[in-house]
């Protein structure tokens, strides 16, 4: 009888050890295969510092409504936002003609510079007081022949850009580096003028 009790205790103890061992192995296996939970990390995206028009142009805001042209971040944007009028005044046509024939293959800055010279002359009191008067003044613009302007391709992108630049120059809605200049010549020549040089933009040199 004593032997039977001793044997029963031994079997019970062995079963207890097996249960504890199995539970430990299962937890260990679970820990070894399931990664520990970690807190989510926040990904930060660098935001460019506001440093003027260049950054504004690189990350333009989404416009639900067309923004006023004066709020354009670049001259390119301002030109793109100019409305194309069905009818254009003779004065704007003359101003755009000067841009078209003098600088249509240049940058927008170069085109605006030419236009602002015409505007400055018309307001100076030293030249005719209209854009057409300035453009058609004898011996001033080399593209004028016999008192007439050459034929313009009015359907071309160059003409539409010239019209937009003429409107911008007329409104003064974008400042040119040559503000105040009333003279310019091709960079290919050196007339040795005794005038204050303002800047060279593309193929023209500008003077006050």
C-alpha cells in the first residue's frame, strides 16, 4: 500500500513538471517569433523655408479661383495669367510690336526690359507721349521701315507673349531690373554712349 501511494505521488509530481515545462516552452516560442510591440514613429517631411519668390514658385499653392495677376510669384506665372483680350488697343499693339521685333527670342525679363524702355520714354516728356509715337519716331527702332512695322504672325506664341508683356509693362505690375532706362542697343555693337549704363539683359544693353 505504501509503495502504491509513493508511486502515485511520483506520477503526480512528474505530470506537474511536464505541464509547467510545456507552458514555458510555448511562451518562449511565442516571444521568439512575435516581435515586441513598438510605438509608432512620426515621419517628418522637411518644409522649405520661405525665402521669397523662388520657393513660392517651387511649391505653388493650389488655386481654387484664378489669383490676381499681381500675386504671381514669377514673371512666367504673371505672363500665363494675363487674359487674352479679343480686341487690343492700338497703343498696346505698338508696345507689343516693339517687344515682338526687338526681343521675341529672348527671355521674358529681356522682353519686359524692352517694353519698359518704351513706357519710360512715353512718360518722360523728352519723347512722344504715346507708345505708338515712341515706336514710330524716326531713326529710333531699326525694325521700322518706311514708317511701317513688318507683318506680325498674330497667331504665334511669340505674339501672345509679347501682348502679355506689353500689358504687364503698361500696368507696371512687375518690376524690371532696368527701371528708368530710356535707351538700349544690341550687345553686338559698342556705340560708346556717354550715358549711365543700367544693365545687360540677354542681347541688349540698357542705359539711363
